[in-house]
C-alpha cells in the first residue's frame, strides 16, 4: 500500500499544480509548494507548502481512468466529494495510479464498522477541548424553556420509550396514561406515536410529529391514537381534561389489550368513548372561555403526495381516515420521498461534475431541469403553512410522512426556525438539530453513507451499467407510485410487521415505495454497532442537506434575523460527511448511547463553539418587537425568492443564479402548498390540484433570484487543520 506518491498533478477548475500525494489511514493529502515570485525571492520570503485534505468518507465517487495503450495521455483518478469538491489526479505511472486507487478504496470501504471511522481516533486541538458539545442539549432544560412543563400546563414527561428510534424523554398530555400510549404505538409505523416537539410559549399551541398510521385497505383505526391526538389538540384550552372522560363501565386507559390494542373495538363502551372524544374536539362539551384557540383550525399534515399516501394502504399503511379525526383537517403537501430527492441532486451533480477539468460554469437550464429548487421551495412552502397555523391561527399541527424521520424532521425544524427566534441563534440552532434530527431519529448513518460502498469505485474501462446512485430513476408519477407499492406488497405481508421493538427483515431492494428506509436485519451488537456494515446506495439521500439549504434561503431572505452566517451552514454540511465528529454517525439516540459516543468521540458543536467568531453574522439584530416592522417574532419563507445556494456547490453567484435584470418585477404569485385537503365526511376522497394526484408544490419557481454580492470565495476544501 502506497503512503506517498511524488510527481502527481492536481487538476481543479481547469488549473493544474504539481505536488505530492500522501495517503494516511483517514485522509488523502495533496501538498505542493507554490512558485516564489522574484520580489519574494529578493525579500527572502519563505513559501510554505499548501495542502488539500480529503477525508475518505466524504468521497462520493472515485473513478480510475487508465492511460490507453500507446498513448501519451496520463492515467488519472477523478474524485467527486459529498461537499461538491471535484478533483482529478494525474499520474505518470499507471501502476502507481492503480495502487493509489486500490488504497483509497480499501481505506474508504473496508472499515465495515462505524467505530473504525476517524471520529473515534480524532484528537481535537486545545481550543476545542474547552467545550463539551454533548452537553449542549438538555431535553428537560429545553422543554422548560418552551414552558410546556410549567405548573398548570397540560403536559408531562414520559420516560417510557415505546420506540427504539424515539428520544428517551417525550412530553405527552397529562390526561393520557402510559398504557394508552402503549396501545396507540401499535397503530403507528415503528411505534412512533404523536409526540410533542414544539410548544408555543405565547398561545400554548403545539407542533407534534409521528409516523404514518397502520390504516390499510380495511381502514383500520385505533381509539387510543384518536384519543391521544384529540388530547394533544385540546391542551391549549382550559376545559376539563380528557382524562376525566370515561365510559359507563371502565376507563379505556385501563382496558385490556383485546379491547384497545388497535383496529375497531367490538365493545359498545369504546364507541361511546369515541363519541365523547369527538364531541370534545368539536366543542360539543361545555367549555370555559379561553384567550387562545377561538380561531383554532387544527391540522394534520401529511408531507407526502396524496397518491403515495393512498398507495401505501395496499401494504397495510396509509394516512388517517378523517372521519375518525373530526377535530382536525388534513393537508397533503406533495413532498417527494428520499429517492426522488437523491435523483434530483444527482442531476445537479451531473451539471457540475466536469468542474475538475474545465473552468466553464454550469448549464443553468440543466440546473433548472434537476428540480432541486422546486423541492426546496416545496419544503419551505410546507413550513410556511405550519408556521401560519401555529403562529397566526393559534392552532395545533401534527406532522408526519412515512416513518416520520425525513420530511417530518425538515418541516418540523424549519417551522420552529420561523416561529421561535431562539432557534435562529447559534446555540438555538444547535439545540434544534439535536432535538428534531438527532433525538427524533433521523437516520444519519444510512442517509449519509458513512461506510461508503464499493459500487462507488469504478475503473473506467471496466464499468458495467450506469451510476448506481441513479438506479432508482425519478420515482415520480402516480403510476410509478402505485406500481412500486403493489410490487412491495408481497414482501410486506410475508413478514411480521409489529412495527414495535424491531425492524422486520428486508433485503433492502424490495421495499415499500413510500417507506423511507428498508428495515435492517438484526445483527449481534459490539459496543453498540454491528460487526460488519456497508452502505446501501438506495438508502442514501440529501435530506439534511435540503434542510440546511432551506435554512440558507431563510438566512438570505432575512439577513438580520440570524445570529449565524452562511459559512456556518456550509461547514456543518461538510462535517455531516467528514466523520471527524461522532454527532452524525448514528441513526438515533439509542445507538449513540449504546456506542457511548459522548465518551468515545467529540461533538461537532465543539468545532463551531471554539471558532464562534468565524460563524457569527455581523448583521444580526437580536431585538424582537412585534410592533415594529422587520423585528417581528415570526418570519415567513418567500418561496418565490428561492435561489441556488451557490457557495455550497463551489460556484459564484453569477454562475448559478445569473444576474438579475435591472427593473425586473418581483414575482408575488403564490404557488399551491397543498395537493389535497381532507376533512371528516369527505369519504376519504381527496380534491387534488392535479388530475394524476401528484402535484408540484412549487410549480413555476423562478430561476431568477435576488442575489447578494459574493463576499467569500469557496476556498474551503477538505478538512481545516489547526
């Protein structure tokens, strides 16, 4: 295995430099000494070597191009990195090029275990040692800050974890017992019950999140799930708590599993309980006067396209039958799943991928056809809807998609940024990521592809087929959704789908179309991680990248309302893939605890807190005054101003967004946020804005943006070393 190769040429953006390539167990390092100018030579200036550091997990694709026989061309290795760095190394000796290729492949793919990654051997510099980012987020402290646990509030903390993918502490309505939560969990995929994630301190309304219900083609229901959601939506009122509602025979909280587990109970008392709950939700029970809630229009947000949600009924899943949730309205947002998002980003990469060998800018028409800005706009539009419901109409919102850890996290976190100025501070944003992404079980290990995949290493003249990242296709269209759902039905019904304490077996290929992750096979744990793992390309997706991109849109639109700057978001995206810190290596809170991540690795927040001045926005104005324009508590995304985050793609603003024509009018048209509205009595039919049932949430997003002047060149490549 080669450790050093001399006489290597690095090509990037059409420029070339000669230097030395070093291969270490965790990094690929290219060093070169810039030529000294005559003036500097006379002055005796010492020119220090410059280095480019590339950590192996950040490599998204590696191609060896051997030199053709009897040709003067050089053998080369082209790298595409997940931080959108594109480089090419040229070698005078083909044998050395092959050795380097095999070395990179081995160090990237052969670890097979999370605890072999760089984070477990990383030694922080002295400034980082002064911080402990693992202690930054304290759930009890955050819930106390929001005010939901104050005396007289309708919430309590439950320490009984019903789902291994959920946080250990979950606020639940005081009127709901753990027994009811236990049975309600059997009606939600992965037992991810409706759980509180945000409590509005002004109007006491909430954002809760969950996974999809197990409705199925037979329209199954759960009285416990309906009771839980009704209790959540009643917490901002001052009326008699739902715990006091009981049937003539016994309280449903203490009923037996046979009568309350899931589906339609046969006993009359369950039907009477339902009537009481629905009457309470509709105001049928006498209420005391209250300040907030008079304009309530409580909402269940299903992030999926309507056709995807209904197709999932074929495999026992689906979406709420609103005849059983008459205390709320349901909205479908039409946000596509992880496979469509991955394909969209790949189309952007196809436009940028030649940047290692040419200085030419990307084709902006091709960028537009990727659909990336449409997807970002759709997510922002959904966050705008949720922000309006909670912040202006004083209503409660439940958010879910399929499993409740991808699109749900995006919508929940972005809505809280719009609602709460605290989450627009540096510390608050870190707390938000810890709470809504890390604690609530976004699958960072699977989505980010930390353990890489041998399919991403190819020798050009030995390739068979196309890019494995593109194998899933566009995944769009009603026919495609239904086809995939029915094809996966056999695999679904042939396994034990308790959706409770374990993830059922799956080969990772035959999967529910709308299931964001194929279940993994259980393996014997070793310090909290499996013995041997590889990344499955179809499980990867830029979900967290999209969240950071959407946050960038808000930062660009409201530059004085955020304490952190654009560079903070860009470096956070880099460290999502660098594997230098333990924060983003695991799929949920339980995995981090089992692996003792806080003891064996450093938190990514140490990096930022030790360099706080580099990531602080000088335009930040912390004053909040709802009576002064521009200083209000709430902010709302302006979807029509969605633009390319050019810095993260290593391009100039003009290259990706283009100049704004002088005097060009601003597009004030509003794109539709909903692909369907469903209420009680609608007989499960959805009024869709598109004949096929699939509607683009942000059709017509303008390619023209309102760019700010570029203040920083994208020179950050690889790991910043201190």
